[in-house]
C-alpha cells in the first residue's frame, strides 16, 4: 500500500489533472501529471472497464501498479500529482516485470525520475 499522504483519491484532483496535465505514454502505461503545490508527490491509478469487465482483474492491475510505485516514491520529483492509466490490447496478458519496465520508461520520458549514473 502507498502511504496515505502519497495517495490521490479525490475526484476533483483527478479532474484537475485530466484538464491541465502533461501526458506521456509507453506500451500499456499512460500518465498525466501536474504540479500540486505540496511537499509530497501523490499518485492515483485509473483502470477502466476497457481494461477488463472483471473487477478482480482491474483491482489486480492496480495492486501491481501500487507495488511498482512504492519502489519509486523516494525517487519521484516532489510536488506532483500523477494519474497513472493502464490499458490492455486485445488478448494480451499483463505481467508485472513488463509493467515495471514500462512504468520506468514512461517516468523517465516524463522527467519525473532521473537516470542514476
């Protein structure tokens, strides 16, 4: 689980991100982010019915994303609200290692984490 201070839960926050956020995507992961004016970075997850009609599958996907983002919390740029959107192509299975790789690539593209040398 993500700490409460790092969770994005209010609908108005998601709407604000969707209206004015910057968009980046790679593979099955897309994200939008916007500065929040706070000390902490907050992350929310959007998994729609297009991903799967089964709530179990959507919740499993969110769980995988939470696990992945827990590892990035101290590496993320401070003061951002991030909405992570997961999508799936027809007949494709989502595996955690591939998902983690795609998350890292999209975070690097967005400039939310830096490459360690």
